[in-house]
């Protein structure tokens, strides 16, 4: 999303929807995490599964994922 915002797409409906979704899956400690890591799931299980993994918001955030998300928010006006 950072690159799409920098490319001039920040007013696109999909970008607005993406930021809204990011805020909805934020961890309780204020950061973001990858549900696949929180659930200790294997990639093949997730890809072949019918339902998306839901965040466990009480778990700690990931520095890497939070950094990626914050760069997108920083690029957005």
C-alpha cells in the first residue's frame, strides 16, 4: 500500500478500504502481526484452508509487520 500511495493512488476506494481493514486487525498492544505466525500455522494449511486466519489481538505485535504497515500510513496524507 505504501507504494500505491506513493504512486498517486491514495484516494482510490481500495486503498481507503485497505487502511480501514488494517486498523480493524491491529493488535491490542498497538502494532500488527501476521496471523500465520500467531497461529503457528504452515503456509500449505493456510493456502488450502477455507477460512482466513483471524488475528489473536492479545498476542504481541511483530516489529517487521508493524514497520511495513506504518510505512504505508506514513506515506498517506
